[in-house]
C-alpha cells in the first residue's frame, strides 16, 4: 500500500473507533457525548475522502 492508502485507512480506523464509542455512550443515555463523538467520526471520514492530490493542485496557472 502506498502512503495515501495508509493515511486513508488510518482516518477510517479512527472514525470507526469514534463511532464505536458513540454507540456505547448512546446505550448509556449520554446523548451529548454521543453526538460529539459522531461529529468527530464524520470529520475523520471527511479527512479520509480528501487524502491525496487535489484537482486544484494539478491545474497549472499560466
């Protein structure tokens, strides 16, 4: 695996960890902590989706 795939997998692993902990807090009834963890997990998923070269970096200006 190249470095981009490794970074993407690391972000997705962190997201899974946050989702798992959010489920535990939800089962306990602590919805505020659950919501915070869900937001962190969604941020990690977003970061995983933008890893790698971006289109704007590939366009050369004249």
